[in-house]
């Protein structure tokens, strides 16, 4: 009984290390991204996952409208926003 318990110990330790090295940081990163997406407001300057820069002109439940140039607006999913830039970054 004791030898079988000792043989499973390395496997259990491997799962514990995997949790703290890979799973937990990824969950923290997802939580931060969700908080950033929920905090997007009209007038924020953002970057999308496709590399498009724009200013948020309209907010919806799952989509936002970005003004990429004067009079040019595109709709993107909220989840596509990768980064919120400081005000005045886009000229």
C-alpha cells in the first residue's frame, strides 16, 4: 500500500506544479482582459487583435463601433480589443 502511494506522489506533484506554472497565470490574464473589456467607454482609443487602431464611438452589448478615420466607422467584437491606449495616442 505504501509503495503504490509513493509511486503516485511524483504524478501529483507534477499536476500541482502545472497548475501554478501554467493554469493559474492564464486564468489571471483572462480575468484582467475581461475587466479591461468591461471598462471600455465611449471615446477610448483601442487596438484590436487585427492591429486596427480606432476611437470608440458607439458601445453595444457584444460589439463596439470604432472610428478609424474621420467619418469612417467599423464594427468589431468587444473580445477583439487587445489594448486600451492612453488618450491622445491616435492623432
